[in-house]
């Protein structure tokens, strides 16, 4: 018998205001980890960066500004997060 499992809770911004609040809350995360990610992923100037799911793009924006990537693709299921 398979036990009943609660459905996975998903958070999708329902307005620009929701997306802005989410972005503000994630700034410290991006500030803390972008240098570690650059080092671990060996990202260098001229690389192409793909961030999926990017959310509001805080993390990938900091990486791009640091390494000056050739191109950056930020993809997210919620178009409000991309705005």
C-alpha cells in the first residue's frame, strides 16, 4: 500500500509585487554564493551561461557581472519572475 503523500507545494508569483518580494528575499543568497558557483563551475569570461530555473535572476546576474559572459539565458516557468 502506498502512503498518502501531500502534494508538493509550489510557489509562483501571482503579481509583480510577489516577484519583487521574492527577489528581495533572495539577494543575500545570491551575494553569498555567486563566487562559489563561479569557482566550482569554472565559469570564465566569454562563457555562455544558462540559468534554469532562474527565478528573478539575482544569482545569474551577479555571475554575469563578475565574469562578463558571452551570453546569458535566464529561463523560468513564471514570466512575472523574469520581468
